[in-house]
C-alpha cells in the first residue's frame, strides 16, 4: 500500500452494526492506503466509571446498582457488536475486568481515596472495551485489522503547561511496534490513552482521541487526518446562536487555532500541533454523511478572497479589569508589573487593550477570577493609588469577547469598519477592542447579554449567513394579508439572490396572534392563524419579535388603528424598526411627531411610511430627494386619494354618487369606514405628511377641508351611513353639472403652497390638465420647484388597492434591508 490515512471516530457512533458498516465503507473507499483508527471514548460510559469512584469514596450504596447496570450494558454491547468467533474471548475478558474493577472499587471504598494510577485504570476501561469490540467486528468483516494498545506506542510527560509528547521515545516505540507486526492494513487504537514517561499510564486530554490521531499521523507521515464527528464541519458561528451559520470549507491551522481559543466547537489547539509539524491536512466531516466535504484544515488558504473573515466565536463569562491614571503616561514597566502580579496569582489574561496615550490599560480575565484580579492589581499599585498617579482600578463583570477570525483580513481595508458597523447598527456597545499585528483576529469586549444579537449581526454583516430580519406583522387583513403572500412568493428568491432572510416571526390582529421562534411557515399562514392562534397580547408580541438574538427587528403595522401609532416611539426606543401605511403617526400632534422622529434618529432606527401617500408610488421618496439635493419647493398639488380619484373618474352623471361609493368599498378602494375618505381627512393627513416632509410644522386642524359627508351622518354607524348616503346625491349632481358647464372635471385635491399653507378641496380642472386625464384609482402629484418651475414634476399611478399598497410596504421592507447592509 502506498501511504496512510488516520481517522478519529466516536466510540458511541461506531458502537452499533450500522456504525460499524459505515466505518467499514470509510476504510474501504477504494484508496490504496493503510489506516489508523483512533477511537474516542463513549463519554457516557466513561462518566459512569468515574462516578463509581466518587460513590465509593463517599461510601454510597448506589454504587453497586450502578455497577450492575454498567455490566449489563457492556455485555449487551458485546452481543450486538462482537462476532460469535470472538465472543467467548470477549466475555471472558469482560468478566475478568469487572471482577478486577469490583475489587479496586472495594479498596477505594475502604480507604476513601483513589490514586491517579487507579483513576486512570478505571476511566480507561470504557475506551478499551469499545475499541477492542470495533477491531474485532472489522476483522470479522474481512479487513486486515490489528488492535493496538496505545501504551505500546504513545509516551506522555506532564509539565506545567500540560501533557507533552515524548517524541524520541514515541518514535522508538512505534518502530519497535512495526518490527513486531507489520502485516495489518488497519490499526485500531483507543484514543486519549498513553504511557507515562516514568511508568504507568494516563489519559492526556478529554479530547485525546484527536491528539492520538494527529500523533500517529505524524509518525506515519499520513496523507491526511480525518476527524469524523456528529456535525457537518467547523461552523462559521455557533449554530445554536446563529441558525444561518454555514460550514467553513477551508481553514488554515492558525485560523482554526484562533477560533478554537475563542470557544468554537473545533479541534483542541494542541491536538493540531503534531499534524502542523509535517503539514498534514486535517478534515472534519460528519460520520453520518461521509461524502459531505466538511472542513479542511491545512497550511494553505485557498478561499480567503471570498471570505476574508472565516468565522466568529464568543467567549462568555468574562470580566474586564480597567486601570486609569495620568501617572501611567510615559512610565515604563506599568504593564509588566500588572501582568507579573496577575501571573503570580495564576490569573489568566485573555485580552489586552491599552490607550495610545497610556492613560488607561484594560484586560479581560475569566469572571470567576475578576474580583481576585482587582484585588491583585490594587495591591500591585497601592503606592500609585495613594499618590493619585492611578485614579481607579475597576472590574466590570457580565462581559463576553466576540472575535472575528480570518487570515485574509490582513491588508483588506474596511474589515474593522464592517465589524464594528454591524455592532453599531444593532445597538451593541463595545467596551474594549484588541487586534493583533497579524490582523488575523479582531476582538471586542461586549455585554454578555448582547452575545447572541452581536454574533448574529456580525455574522450577517460579512455574508456568512443571510441578513436576517425578525418581522412582526400587525393586521393581516386586505393589505397585511396581501403583503404576507407577497413575502411568501419572493422570500426564497431574495434569499438565494441576495442572501436576505425575511423571517416573519409573528402575525397578529386585535383578537389573536401566532408566534414562531424560527419563523412562521408563511405559505400556510392563514391555516396557522386559524388553528394555532392564541389570544392577542401586543406586549408579548413585540417582545417576541424584538428577541435580542436577532440582529434586526421590524414591526409592520398594516392597520388603521389610532392606538398603535402612539406606541411607535416606545418601539423605536427599544431598537425596533417600523414600517406602516397607517397615517396616524405621521399626522400626530407636532410635539409627538418630532419626539418620535428624534428617537428614531438618535437610536438609528428607521421609520418608513412611503405608502401613507400614494400607496406604492414613490411620492415621499421623490420629495425627500428633491429637498436633500437642494431644490426649493414652490408648491405641491395632488389627487392623493385612490378612492376619491376612482369616484370622480366614474362620476359622470350616469349613476348616483352614493352607488359609486358602495362599489368602491366592495372593491377595497375605501378605508374600512368610507367617511375617512369622503370627509377629506384621508387627504388632509396625506397633505400634512408631505408638508412635514418639507419642514412645515402643520397640524391636521390647520388644514381647511371640504367634507363630502352630510353633517347628520357623521356619528352614525358605518352600516347606517351606507344606507343613508343617497342624501348627498342631489348636492353632488349639482356640483358635477356646474363643472361640466365650464368644460371641467371635478377632482378632490390637496395642495401646499410656498409658505406652507395647506388646503383640501373639490376643484374643477380643464379637460387637458394632467389631473383631469387620470383614470381609475390613479393618484397624481405635481411638484413645482425651482428646478421644475416651467414644467412640474408629475408622478402618476395606482394609488389604492391591496396589491399596490402591500407592494409599497414590501418595497419599504426591502429598503430597510438595504439600509441594514443587504446588497439589493
């Protein structure tokens, strides 16, 4: 055979016939190579063995029952795993081992103590049993297998820094091992076990099977090390905190070390060292899906250009020690004294940050050592504190360190800006910053409570996962329901094309609501709302949508409620974005309106309401662009109501005005109460919204308006109003005939002049005027400005109907996603 491959497998995963068959397929994949298989312990079995020691030392009678359960479990394992050819041999060994184990446990019971050597012997039994069973099964399946006792080869010494491989002794033992028997194709060894340099044996790390694998890879100069796990590979972030986390295809040894140090579920860094010495690649792949590529760790970086930041990790339970004082400036040795003192107390320093002025220095330490670190620093600088050369020494608990890792971050401008910009957009405050000169790692100390939100924000910001928005929709009626259907129709395409994740996590009306942690199945949202709804609770609804583990939250209010807009300021202050076609907030009393917009600006949250004027037409956006580019508004005039546009387009004398109102209501062109349209208040609100965009502090009550609602029908129920609306037909017929006599067409318009004066009125326009030529429910607006003085800028199009209004709200949602970083 031409070379070697080394595999690390989990004893529990291989502890069944299905697992053995999969391992056999992996070892028989057609490559002409020999294999070493390092078997990781079954942690539950090892845990039971260690618990026997503690129960014996405590003289707890539960010990004997637990030992009997373990005995039955291991004999069952032999019955399933070990072929009949070897079963008698295994039975005999297992009986002997349990006999010896019982004698040892009785001794521990008597002396209430357990030596390290005894502890090693007991805890290693589970790994030895499952490894021997796997070797026997593979041999019975026709493979040329040898079971190897790890102590025959691996030699470990313990030093202050932990277990270290005795390379010269290990290499000598390996050479002797091969000289005795070199006829096998597969060597199966228990992982994590080794001989001690001075005699005896030891378990050298909780993840020792990985180190066993890389040591053997070094000895045989293997082509690769394959770590078979229950996960798909190294993830770009903790998938429990970031559901959109992805498998990282490739990492360098240095990147993997950085991610592992900061808590990523990956190889223990020392376990990589033997492979690194000879540049042997390490792959991490799912045992259940051997064909999945997983993650490859090597000395080469081949995909750094696509993802300069490879992944993100969090270390929780951190305390921040901060020392400040003008007396530190220019004084050499301050840092040395601090870290010498902390080292003397065995306090681990995880991160260091110092101001360039040398006025302050801070470092992150484990939370459990926070107070001791403060006491140590206070003692070390007692004289400086007494003479006010150091002003304060403080410890801040409940912190976490967020780290971004990637070799290719070096030399690429904007990485740090993107990192901290993503944190800023989601409202995460940074307490300290550190970056190595290699630029491989950017670390930030944040509040521990912000960990999930911060991790999701930076992860999304670098396109390792979709830009996720937690969306809550209030009012799933005509507009809201149409919006949900539009999102359902486009969400997959948006995710695929733009990496945008629109997550509708809550839908509610005034009576019921449905919430979902990861997102509602919006293809079947109506059924979900019918069958799985609960009583509506707007506070719980908002809390759910604004969950802090989503980087961005938005509430879309598709109602005409008077009460909900009163809470917009509160929601904006909580960091929630708001999108709405509801005009009540934009026309609230001036002081409330300005307070709301001030909060939105201060909290950097977006309040988007394009559809409050002209449904899906770009009226507000166009007005803003005119103003922001320096144009001066001379006048604004428009047909702002799709309902009234439709009514006066149809109103030609062939049908009574009241019947046209009933028709428009049926088509969904009117507000739920048509008086909101006929009173002119809908146009008043839209006119006020536009006036405020220009900067005029106009109130709704300041706008003179011609109402089409008879005074005696103002307060009656909607049904009664519709029945008696014919009372207006005679008056409307007279107005129509008067306009026709002048060859004009009636239009209900709102207008704003150069001084900010607003009017809403029924007005006649010549037949060749653009306003007279609109049809259906079209809205039209004319902006007369310094630039557009001779020929006004005219915007025309459908201004009512659930499809266009919902489309406008959807456009605001995509506009928000773009503001938050999505590349649309």
